[in-house]
């Protein structure tokens, strides 16, 4: 048997804030536990049936006292609320310079791909000190990408993209768990995050077989699936041009506008009838069931590459 | 009790247990007391079935590789454990057993408002339980008690439909029970029993009944839609059919979070009866405790999204749900402080129900305080779906609700059975349950912050020591739960006969013989004072 661990190791920028809030919570709840336990213990002994303790001047209620023990805990709670909320918003809003990594969960493995091309299964190699945004998708049921050492977790939900981000702070090997129950081998859907020295990371990147980048693979799918027939770059096709689409505002049928982020592009491909662009005929077919989540993410990455320099929040 | 009252008589009167005999007289009874006993027998059976699943799970977790059962079996074990314990034990436990037995007695009525409906509730419960047990025997269900889609509708090859049908049917038993209680409390109170003279147990059951009536139908809807999608491929939740998997989570938790309050509100009600009785004092802040039950029931409907902070729901929704979750904690905190203040200057005796009440306050306080961790958005991101959550809700639902249920069973046992239980064994069981519980579940808080996900059949080796501690605690806990089963059954035949009011308690239920006659009271009692007038009672005795 191993030694008895009491506290997890920590290797991300957001982890520090989460742990500090945790210590605050431990402090507050420890204080109130000890207060209540002590009072019960003291009263139970002092006022036991046979004790001669003074029981004169009984009180049946005391409004100021009751207000105090409602309002003081409430004040302490509001600190937890604002502190927790501000960290939570940080957890979902990746810095502008974060690099994307695409993650697809499927029963019972994690498939990851870097935009430069390298693919990994149940492993992720990242350099220390650089922010990464994970774009999560699921091929089947709900999974959850959980790295305890980073204090981050996000469900991968079929039919949509979700994101989380991290910036690793120390080199090492950390657990990756699937945290949302996903069937028989849920507890085997685990892996490792390797946080590397930047130089080691460069070696690792160049060491693998030279694969094509995600955008290049996406471009291949784009022509294979016939997308290029309508989405002509100079806007003369039957569909809108996709150059400069990513990060722009799109006018939809019915006067709505949509912000063209990863989720929007995904939705346009999978449920085009819901996201019809104004002034174009409703002729785009759905690709639901036709392409895999990985192919989809490559196409999204290709479309994003048509607007280099755009860097937006999902 | 060392102070046997002077009015102790040996009751050989006619009462609800000896009024008639034979299986028909039980299965066709409309007497709320007999129906309570039917529930008691059936949920006790379900409790030990659910407990057996838990024992097997804990044994499997002794080793990191989980060598005892296969992953498939393990997944079925935790699913069946959760489903049976929640829907077929905890939800009906205090309301359907203790509530059914004591509500009419506490308000001076002959029965509940709709006695036949009450019996129908039990038959619905039994039918639902039959479906659940069939599902277990036929091969089990592996979806987790949460039935998350699209796993439950498109990927699980187990008996999801029959299990969902069982939960669906049992839900109607809850709805009818809730309806019965609300009408009974509104219309059948004895003369002089105004709302502010109601025992707090009734306030808490009233609040619980409101949740039963308003929340359970939403669960029924969710399960029905789940069935439609699984059976006929109607695309509601599965994205490959055009559905939305997160919609299911909203519908499911809209009921299933209030369901937590269904478990804990009646428990709070029991504690509010026991503490004044064994402190010989009026309860501190009666109205605040009563209103806080109602506040919990109402705000409890608005916090379901705190189960979904990492699910992909809007982060702004997360903000609202976090805030409301902090709000709902306040009425619970008030109750804990008020119970503690009730002890101040009391005359405290350590009878078994009081020991369970002390245990309840301790464990519920820890369960409640760890809830604050889960309401803190960023901390929840780390600990949700880990053992931290498992520990938290067991502190509330087992440490809280089951402790109070056992405390209530002991408190009203003399009234129910007409016999006294062996006090020494009972005190020992309270202690064993408390110690076993903490050893089982406290290590799980640490496991959770370390990052061990829940519902794992195997786990990394560094988590083993804490898991072994937890399993050791579970075996102690099992002994603690078996003890009352043995000595309470023993006492039904061999226990000393109980007087009408063994605890010198103030409630109306203690003013009729033990066990009560079939129609509860010879004459309808008239209420002239507030509840918990223990000070007046003590003065009269001096």
C-alpha cells in the first residue's frame, strides 16, 4: 500500500485560486463545525438531567440573535459566491493567445489532436507556461475531461462543443480522468497529461511522424464532401464565402444575427436548417451522421484558418 | 426510563393491532397505522436490498484493480444501490412510515383525509418496487440512478425501461401521499389546533408534501420522454435524433434536487420533536423553524442547476444557481442553531432518540457545510463527479435523513408497537452507526479533493488506503443497521409493555394508549396550548 495522500498536487495557474478558496471554505466550515459540536457537547453535559445547573430565565426566542446567525453566515457565503464565480468565469474564458487542442471523447477513449497535426490517444503533451484551450466533443455519450492537478473539468457533450482551458505551471505527469459516467469501461477512460519543458516539447512535436495539419486535413474533407462547390471564396457561389467568416457577425434568416465561433460553424454543418444565412437558398444538406467528430473538427479548423488572426471566445 | 410515570397501566385494551387478524385485514386495511406498518415492512426490505448492493461495491473497492466483480456488474451495483435507496427507501421513509402513523394522531383525527387513497399509495409503491426488483433480478440497470441521456436511451443494453417504469409508478404513490397529507393537515385538525400550535414535524411534512405534489410530476414527464425516445426513437434528448441531452438533466434535477429536501425536511421535523422532549423545553424559535421549512421547500425548487456547473449549461445560469444554492443553505443553518439553542438551560437526558438526534445534528452540519464547497462554482468544477459529492450527499441523506429516521422509529416505537425496546442495545446501535458512518464517508471527502472520480470500478493505487478505510467503516455501519432490526423485532414480542406516554412528551399522539385504538381517540381531543409546553408539564410534575 502507498502512503496516505491528503492533498492533490497542483500544476496550473487556476489551481492556486481554487485551492485558496478551498482553504477558506475549510476554515469557515471547520469553525462552524467546531462551534456547533462544542456547544452541543457543553450543553449536553452542563444541563444533563441530574446536574444542578442554573436554569432560571428561560428564553424561547431572541430575534436579534436569530438575525445574527442568519446574516453572518450569509455574509460569509457571499464571499464564497463572488470568489467562486470570478474563478469560474476565468475557467471558461481562455486568454486570447491560448492555443486550441481538439478533444473527442468516445466510449472509452480520449482522442486529441493538435492543430499542427500530431494526434494522441489518452495522452496529451503540452509545454509548461503556455495557455491551451480544449475544444471538447463527444462521439457518443456524455464524457467529462478532468485533470485534478489542473483543477479543471468540463463535460464533453454529444451534439455540441464545450471548452475549458489551462496553463500548466510545473513539468510532470498528471492524471486525466473521465468524470462523467459513460458506460462499462468508464473507469478505464483515463490517461496522462505530460507537461514538458518547452525545448522537450519542441523535440516531441518534431519527433513524431510528420502528419498533415488539421487545417490541411480539413481542406481535404472540404473538397471531398463537395463543400467547395458552393462556398466559393469570392462570394459568387450558391453559398456564402467562408473567408473571414470566423469571428464575424452573420445575418441569419429572420433578422437574427449570430456570432461565428466554433459552435456556430459546427451547428451550420450539422443542422444547417436552423442557421440559415440571410439571402441564401436553403439548399445546404446536413452532415449529421456523415462525418465523424474528428473530421468535423478538422473542417472547423480549416474554416478558422481562412481568417488568420481571428482569435475569439467560444 | 428510570422515571416511570404514576399513570403507568398495562394496556390490554383493544387496539389497531389486535382489532382484527388475518392477511386480508392487513392487505385491505384503510387504517393509516396499519398502512404505515405495511410501508415499514416494505421499505425495510428495500433498505437491506440496497444496503447489500453497497456492501458488494465497497468490497470491490478494497483493491485498485477491482478484482471482485466485473466493471459491468459494478456499474449495476451502484446504479441499483442508488435507485433503490433513493426512490424505494429514503423518499418514502419518514413520510410514508412515520408520517402516516403519527399525522392523524398528532392532529387528533381518526385517520387521514382519504384512507382508501392512502392504501392505493402503498399498492402503487409495491407495484413500483416490483418493477425495480424485477429489473434487478432480470439483469440490472447500468445507467446510474441519474439515467443521463443519451447513454440511457441509446447506449445502455440493460433493463432501463422496466426500472424507469418502477420509478414512474412509485412517483404516483408519492403524489397521492402528499395530497393526502396536505388535505389532512388543512381540514382535520382537532379543535384549538391552530397552525401555530402544530408540531414542527407537521410543518415539515406539509412542506415535503408540497414538493411531492409539484415536483414528482416533472420526474414522471422526464421518464416518460426517456421511454419514448428509447422505445420509439422519438428524438428528444439524443442529438443524433435532433434532441438535447442537457434538457434531460434540467428535467431530472428539477425534481431530483427538491427530492433531497423530501428526504431531509421530514428528518428535520423528527429532530424538532425529539430535542424539546429530551431537553424538557420549548423549542427555540418555533416560528422561524416552521417558516424555514417552507422556505427550503420553495427555494429548493430553484437550485437544480447546481448539479450542472460543468455540463455545458450557460455560465450565467451557473451564477444564478450558485447564488440561490447559498440562499437555500440559510434556513438549514438557522435550524441547526435553533436546535442547539434549545439545549441551553434544558434538562437533558440521553435516551436513544436523543442520541440519534445529536448524531443527526453533527452529521447534517457537516453535510450542509460541505454543500457550501459544491455551491462555490470554481471549487465545484474540481470536485463535482468525484467522491467529494458522494461523501457530501451521504452525510445529508444517510447521516442526516437515516439517522433521523432511526431516531424517529425509536421515539415512536412504543406508540407503534406498544412495547419498549432494550435501551442499552439501542444506545449502542446509535453509537455504532455514528462511528461507522464517519469512518465510511469522511475519507471520501479527502478522496474527492484528491480527484478520485465517482462511479469508478477501478482506480489508481494511490487512492487505496482511503478506500480501505471507507470499506472498513461500511462494515461497522452494516452492523449498526442490523442491530435495530434484531432488537426491535425482538421487542415486539418480548419487550416490556409501553405506557401511553413513556417519554412524558406533549404531543397529542401520546394522549392515547399505546398502541392506539383503531380510531385513535376515544374522544376528539381539544388543544388549548402551544406545542412543546414542557415547562408547564414539568411544573405540574413538581
